[in-house]
C-alpha cells in the first residue's frame, strides 16, 4: 500500500513528464516548421541572439544599447511579414496542454491564492481510491448489496424499528446523491452508537458519487486532523508538499466524509480546524458528511458553539438507532 506522500510524488512526476512531453512535442513541431521555412529559423535565431546580448549586458551592468531593442522590433516585423507572405500556420508551434486551465502544472493562482486544479484533484482522488483498494471494499459496501433484512424489524426504538429507520436513511442517502449538485441539498450529520450502519452508509454514498466522477475524500477524524496538523505545523508550506495538497483537498473536494468524529484527540487545534472546515465548505456550497458515535450533546460540548450553529444551518442531522451489527468499517491507513 502506498503512502499519501508516495501517491503525491507519483502525480508530481506524472505532471513533470507531461510538461516535458509537451515541450518535446513542441520542439519537434518547431523543427518541422523550420525545415520547411529555414528563413523563419534564421530570424528567430537572430532575435534570440539579440535578447541574449541584452541579458549579457545587464549581467555585466553595461547600458543596453537602444539600437538592440530597435533591431529586435525590426526583426519581429520582418518575421511577421514573412509569415504572412508565406501563409505559414503558426498554430502548430503553440504549446498543447492536456489541461488548458492549469497548463499542466496542476496549480491555479487566483489573487495570490494557490489552489489545486481540478485535473490534479481528480487524478489524486482516483489514485487514492485505487490505493485504498476501495473497489474491493465497495464490493460489500454499496447500495446494491445494502441488505435491509439484516436490520431488526421487531423492536421499535422511538417511532421506528431499526429496519424502518435504515430503509428511510437509504432513501435519504439516495436522494442526497441524486440532488448532489443542487445547492439547496444540505450536508449530513450521522450520529448514534457504534456499529449501527453510519460508516456503512457513508461508504455506499462515497461509492456511488465516485462512480459519478465526484471527488470524494473519506477520512477518519483522527487521520484527518493528524494530516491537517502536518500542514499547519510544517515549515514547508509549498503547494507541492503532500500536506498542502491534502489541506487543499479537505476544503475543495466535492464531498468530504469525516468518519467517527470524536475519536481524535480533541484539542484547540482540532476545534479550530473543525470550525474552519465546516464553515468554509458551507460558505462555498460544498457538501460534507460527518459521522460520530457521540451524542449531539457530547458533540456540542466537545466542539465550538459556532461550529454547531453552522451545522444546524447547513446540515440535516440523523440519529441512528438500533443494536451494534458490526457493520463493515473502512480502514484507511
Ligand atoms: Zn489542470
């Protein structure tokens, strides 16, 4: 099993290779064009030589001769003229990118804010998905295998038997998936005791949304906060570090599933992070599913009030009932 860092290194390498390949292909097309139009190469060489001389002069702290700039302008004019006269298609020597949005860097910059391009996030998620062998896990955890019969249908807990409740929850989950892109569809908080099917349902939802090509990040809360701490407390804040990528994913993926909230060591860092995740994702209209074995009161005690005011506005809350069925649980390591 590959670590997160190994996955990110392999994507970085893929992107490097992509850029190298783009460059090589561009050079090949350029060579072909020059063979066809040698005069074009001659002018380009001359322009490059002029630029080099400017660089050389400035390194040697000499004044750059104005004539050099004029010569460059003149050469550019000649080049333009030559291209027109010969009707040369210059589009063949434009760089071709697989992703025109990030130009195959995987990085977007917006007002000084760095984020990951969707192409990178997609690639990351599909590798994580493969790596976690989720496909194997999904063999058992998916809506087709969702067997309502295993839930007790005799004893009512409150208004429903466990089976009636789970059947209701299955429909809720399916409608959450159907309406996933609807901004009015709320996020979800699942709580209740261990083994009543919360994680199982989270996995079924993840499976279906990944099939619909949504970016799903599924983490146990202990792993989630540990990984975020690695970013926050690291001196390496470069956007390429695995911690930075993970940090960006937590805020920007289509669906974040935080499993077993409360199982982590809850401290001020966790409380702050929890607020900023819930708040920022809600503000940006991104959906989150939180599952927890704690009661609502325990959750309120443990995290910040402002986190709960966001959860009450942006989440539908479901209390899972019934006995521990030891539902298959996701192990992410
Ligand atoms: Zn991109």
